[in-house]
């Protein structure tokens, strides 16, 4: 479906009860897509963005913006095949990032940096000794904003989930926001988004962790 078709269908199914306007349905669709990307899945992992540093300058260096960052993992000089060859995803633990095939201490893979999540930047703890383009930034991407009813480019949820997740999700969010339905967001996560996440895990894990390197959904 196109964005317009999703919005019109949602308004048709739920508009009589909720009196949804196009702008309301678009706002809820954006919330659905943001929730659908709010997970540390390989399909959302980006590892083909590089940063050029200045010799002796610790930073700060800005996060990449295309695709935008949801959670920054780190900076590494490992190649993509070295980084992704095991097909593992990165998990936060109190003692640092490890690979879940581990234990592999990620400090052997990632540079020692300070991440400024709110400033959208990072700083090296030790000054870089060389100017290089080999510092690879690794992060989980954020969903793009769907800016209008004709903005089909930024709708990344696959067509197989346009009704079960997008259309039905708009209705569930409207229920949650208008009527205060209990567990509305939990229902969306468990009943609507989880099957989408499961399909992505099956796609990547079944192919030894292969993923689309620009962070787009591989469906």
C-alpha cells in the first residue's frame, strides 16, 4: 500500500468512531514506524558510515545523519566482514559491549570513546594518531519521518505488514490516546510489532547474519 492508501483505510475503518483526520492518522503512523524500529535488530544495524578524524583531535565528532542514529554502538577499524561475519548483534552489559556469541570483549573491537547521546556526538578518550577514513561508525538506525500522505519513500515497513501493523496500529493507538485503553501500547508491541521483528530475525539469522549495510529493511 501507499501511505495515502494506509491513511485512507485507517480513517475509513476507525474514522467514524475517532473522527480521525489525515494529519492525525499520519502522526499515528509515524509513531507506529518509530516503535517498529525501536529494537536492536541486525536489520536496523548500520556499519557502512565512516568518520574522518583530525590528527590529535579527540572530538567531538558528530553522529551520522543518513540514516539517523537511534542508538550509537561504537567506532571501529574492523572491516564489515570482520564485524558482521559471526552474525551476532551487540548487547549492552554493565562491563561494556559484548557479542552475544561471546564472551568477546568489545574493547578489542571498538575504540575507546565517550558517547554523548543527547549531543549526538562522540569523543575519543585517546587522541587519534593518524588521519584516516577507516574509522567505521556502528549504530542502530532510527525510523525516518513520514512527512506527508505522498511520502512513500520514508515508509519502510514492508507491504506484508501494512494492514496488520500500520492500519490496525493506527486504530489501536487512537484507542489508547482517545479512550485511555489499558495496555494499548503493549498490545501493539506484542501483537503487531513482534511478528514483524520475528520475521527480521528469521531473515538475518537464517542467512548467517547477512544484512543490508545501509540499514534499510531487507524485505
